[in-house]
C-alpha cells in the first residue's frame, strides 16, 4: 500500500511539472486558467488510460483476440500455436490504481482551481 502511495505521489508531481512545462512551451506564460485547461486534458488522459488498462486486464478482449487469430491465421499456423499465443489480459502487468488515483487527484485539483478562478 505504501508503495502505491509513493507511485501516486511521484506521478502527481511529474504530472504537475508536465502541466507547467506545457503551459510555458505552448502559451509562454503560467496562469490559473491555463493550469485548469491543461490539467483537464492530463487528468482525463490518465483516467482514460487506467480504464483502458482495467478493461484489457479484465479479459474483455481475450475472446475477440482468439477469434481474430483463428480467422487471420496463415495456412502454416496450427491450432496449437494459436492457443499458445499470449492473450492481452496476460501480457499487461501494469498496476492500474496509481494511474486512476493520479487522474482523479489532478481533476480534483483542477476543480479546486476552477472554483478559485470563478469565485475570487
């Protein structure tokens, strides 16, 4: 658990550095509105990637992959070779929770910045 918290913290710090660097590189300035805009895209990207990884790890695409392999297998490919190929759910070993938590934290900071922007 402590390892995942440190991964989330590292991802959060790296993400915020990327947000500020993108703000400087693209707009040549740093402002609250730019932080809100860029952090929305970065947070949404993290959540999208984590949900995609979760879907793949759950085995959702395994049967589709097996079917495509059977249909598009060459003439020299045996049924045993097709069955021995690794499935997408077996090939992904990345932990999803740090990406999901980082995306949610970035979006929470974005919402706080949005509240500050419109109320102060």
